């Protein structure tokens, strides 16, 4: 099963179990068309919502126009993948017991930052919640595993400079351009072009216990353009916020013993 393969890879590479993808999103600024008017600063931008595996490859991408005020969680719940999650049409494996001494099943979930707090995602503990060593260790492991999507998007923006914007084209054309760069990223990650397109120094890495930031983070034009999404209150449709926090607590307890 592809989901189990992704989960095993996250556990092997990042020591984080039950992850079936890392989620994040970035805005691609557009130039307002001359014949259209947007009140105030409510100019839409294209939001690239993406999910990647443990090896920086995009598994899913959605590009849509959204005003700046919309939160990441709202965008996630409006993407084409979310209804399939609701209908259980993606064949995600059922929750499984992780083994002795854990008796409660732990579901498979997507790793997301606070902007994407929603059903089917798990986020790190907030700063005011990291009073225990268990919570702090969870956040460290989470940050390492979630960094794959941060780096994948950072590389994407640094290699395909058109994404730095603003792009002076119609929304539908910009959507096509954005999604084309995602396909090209995955294509260039394979074969002989992989080390040219994404050499080791281009991404975050750990050397002698120290985290070395990827080269894309030192490019001011990229860091200025890689705009994060608004953080909103956790909204739910099928699950409760308490369920999400329960899953996070279960995983935190598991990781404390790994």
C-alpha cells in the first residue's frame, strides 16, 4: 500500500511514525488585472497547497486563488483532496496499535504547521504547551519531519523564479504555471538531474549534531517571496479538536520512548 510505504519512510528517515505526508502552502503573488478592481488590499493570490513524502517529492498539489485573509485551515478544507478524505475514498489505512505497551490505536495523519490546523492533520504543541519534556521532544521530531515540505517548497521557489512574482497573467494561467513547476520538480528529482537540481547543500541537514540551513534560505528574494498563510482557529467538520489533540498526545508518548 502506498500510504504505508510513505509512513514507513517517514519513520525510517525522520523517526516519526504514522505520518503519511507533510502539508504546507505558499502564496504566489499576482499583478491585479487592469480591468478588475479589488477593495482595499484584498487582492487574491494563488495559494499552492502541497503534500510531500519523506523524500521531498510532491504527492499532491492544488493551486487556487484566495484572498490574503483566508487561513491555511480553510484552504485545506476547500481543496480537492478534502472531500475524498471525508468520504474515505483515499484508502488511508485504519488506525493501528503501535505495539506493547501501547494499547490504543493511533491513526495515520498528515503533518501540518499551525496554519493548517484542521481535520486529518496534526500540528506541534503551541509554545505555551511545551512545559514537559515529552511535548518538547515531540515538537523537535515534528519539526524535523515537517521540514521536508518546507524545503521542497523552498527549493521549488528558488529554482522556478517565476513563482517569486508578482505574475502579470490571468488567474487560470498562473494556476497552470504553478502546477507545472510542481510536476517539473518531481521530474527533476529523479535520475541524473537530481543532484544538480537539489544538491545536498540546498536543503536543511544535520552535520555533527548541528542543523545547517539549506542554501535556499540564504536567498533574500526567495525568503521574501515564500509567504506563509494566516493562522486561524482550528475548525473541524468530522472530528473534534479534542480528538486531534488526543492523537497528538498519543504520538508524543510514543516518541518519548523512541
